[in-house]
C-alpha cells in the first residue's frame, strides 16, 4: 500500500513503534517510505498526535529523545488543525469507544481523503474498523 500512497496519516502507535524501535518492520517501512529525502508521500498529523509522541517518548527515553523524535516528525509531517477535526473526531468518539487521539487521526484521514495506518490494538478491532470505514467512508488500515 505504501508504494502507491501519495498522502498518509500514521497513528501515534505507529510512530512510537518507529521511534522506540520496538517493531523492526515499522522501522524499515517508515525509513523506506517516509523518513528519507526521496519520499513522495505527504504525511499529515494533528497536535494531539504530537503531544502523545512527546510525552510517551519522554516518559520512556527522556526529554532529549522526545525532542529529537518530535523534530524528525515535524520535518516530514504537515500538522493540520481546524474546526472540522474536532467536530468529526467527536462524532466518531460518540459512536465508537476508541481513544480520542485515534478519532482525530481518523477525522484527519477523512478531511484529507487519505489512508490512516494503525498498529493492531485491542479497542480497534477489525469489526470496529469495518464499522467506522463503512459509516464514515474512512480508509483505516491495520499493520499486523
């Protein structure tokens, strides 16, 4: 999927896995398709995502690593912040018991009309993803 992508949203879990090197597949994929000068993918994100990246990496690897990670993300990610996001995120949250940050990522995917990549997690089951994709015409994909 990444070979053909021109625009993309990565959930916090994907970026945390990259920066903490807890998933070699993620590190390889993002190095090949996102974090390199030849990348043709436009990456989008939101401020809640940046907050989560910062505080989680700060907690486990310290402030300096958190600042480095955030700087690396900000160099390749277009941060979008507008009214549509919080309204759509609230609608998604109202209909589905998932994390608010996940709702923002999905709302951003809807706004940009592009895929959103998540790592597998308990509250985002395939059933929930199928329902959100159908209900909101989202493009949510799981990385196993």
